[in-house]
C-alpha cells in the first residue's frame, strides 16, 4: 500500500519552488475542452446518446476546474474511484501541513510541482467521472500530430541508425564510443519537443538534429557522457548481462530518439536488455503511455521508408523476444518526489536496483529527482537526489523549469546576468550523472 511519507522527514530539506498559476495551465485545460468538443461525433458514433451526455458532463467538469484554477480556489479531494485516489488525498493532507496559518492549499499558494501534477490528475478525474468515454486520451491527437509533423527528423535518425548498423563489424571502440556520445546528445535535444511547456502548441522537430550537434555542444551545461560510457563499456566483457533502463518522457520525436539510442546499445553490445518505464495514464500532455509506445512501433513498422520500417521491425522483435521490456507503475503519476520511492513504492525501487544504468529523460523527472527545490546552482547532483540512489543514474534534460544543480561556480549567475529566462526556454541542456552513493 503506497502512503504519503512523514512530512517532517529529513528527506524534505530545502524550500519548495512556488509560482503562481502560469498561463500554460489554463491554456492546456482550454485545449482539453476544445478536444473533447471536437470529438463529439466520435463519441456519438461509439456510444450513441450516452456518448453525448458524457461529453457534456466532461465539458462541465473542466469548465468548473478552469474557474477554480484561475480564481485561486482551494485544492479539492479527488472523488473518482481510480486506484490512486487515497494516495492523492493523503498528499493533499500533507500539503495542509505546509501551511502554518490554517489556510487551505490553493492553486496560487501551493508548490508548483504539486499544482501541475494535481491539474493533470484532476483531468483524469474528469474523464473517469464521464463514462463511457472515461478511457479517452484527451492528449492523443496532439501527440499523434507531433509524431507526423516530425517525420523528416525521424527518417534522418532511423537512416543514421541503419547505416551505422550496416558497418558495425568495422567500427573501432573509439567509433562505438563516438556513436553513443552522438546518440546521447540526440536524445537530449529531442527533449525540446515538450507539449506541456508549449501549452499544447505544435512543438515538433522538423529538421535533423544530427546536423546541429556540434553547434549545440556549447549549450550543454553539464556533460557527464564519459561517465555513462564508462558504465556501458566496463560492463561489456562478454560474461555478464548489462541492463539499461529508460524512464521515458515525451512521445513523438523524443521517444524515437530514445528507441534509436536503445537499439544502438543492443546492436553495439553495450547492453543485453533495455527496460522502458512509462506513464499509466495521459500525463503532462505529451508523456509516453503504453498505447503511445506500441503505436509508435507500429507506425514505424508501417512507414513508407525502408530504414524506418526496418527500425519498427527490429523494435517489434526486441519486445517479442524480451530484449526490450516495457513497464508501467502508478508511482510515475503520483505527486511524490523520487527520494520517497523506496518508502512509497518499494517494488519499483527494487526493480530499478536491478539496473546497471538508469536514464531519466526530461524536465519533470529532473524536478522530481531534485524535489523542485530552490537549490544553489553549485549543489552536487548526488546531494540533491537525497536518498534516491537505486543504481547509477543519468538525467538527460533540457532546462524548462527553475531548478538546476551541479553547475560550476559562477555559471548560473553569469547566465542569469545575460539571459533572464535561461532556466526555462529549453535552450540549455544537461547530461548529468550520479553513481550509487
């Protein structure tokens, strides 16, 4: 049974990041309302008049939710029957302990990470309370559009992978290392395509990232790629298996970059198995669900391009033969910071402990790794993780939120002096490693 940890625990050092509700949250909710209304005929065809009544019920729920958000109403307990209701309501009780003046947690007065996660969970509540359309993914159209609008960039990446595999037997160890370095950077910059940050607006990748890697290197603030390579190359001795885990972020182009990197790790004998961890429900607009993962593999397999289709075939076989394994866990869509995982979700923590290297993709994972606290820029990454050290891990993230640790002295201040929004635009990135402490 997952429970909310003791709020007085020493793990909760530092102060939360607090922000007012930014424009993008009402904007995302407005897009949810528009999407449901646009699909009215689909609900009618599938469910008859029940579908229309469900559409009206969902629209009413989300309009009320948007008003609560914009007028700083108190956070309400969840009222659906999904498996995590008790956990979320316990966490709301914990948020009350953070307010010493007897106030209720509200949209403007609660930690920003909690506010965002709470909004997405309330979206799930609205759908759960609107049968028979409860399983409808209000973000699927946006995710699918992002995939198709990024086709050229995906084709370039799939072509690069297949050409590399065609000469794999002639690659020196240095060339293998260079390929992994290159694909790690591609995976990093693929993280720019985040619909939750763009408010659901088109944020697809329309050009090949590969051609721009040299230009982008100057914007990598922390580059621990060598540490990642050392883990992979050290394990490649022919006698033991090597497991790499991806904690996924966005579907669409970013997911393709992750799948290409995972394929390369297997093909280059740097890993023997790759495990992927995705969301159990639609989350942060473009986050990857099991449906998104499987749909992406099918789309690649059916592509009218031999290299993309070849990738899809390989990935389908990897899943069938167990070289790739997909996991879902409720913890990834809870409000908890990762430092509580061993206590809140010990089964998931134990699963990650089996890994030789865990790659955490994206901004939300970074915020949960560090607790979205107001750390000094120079605080070591391993320290900001607090007790979360299940395995050697690496965060691959473009900066889209006001938290960053592990920078050399003065770098954060220099950037702030010339670019006031350097923490939030996605212009800069990190490949930031932490060993088991």
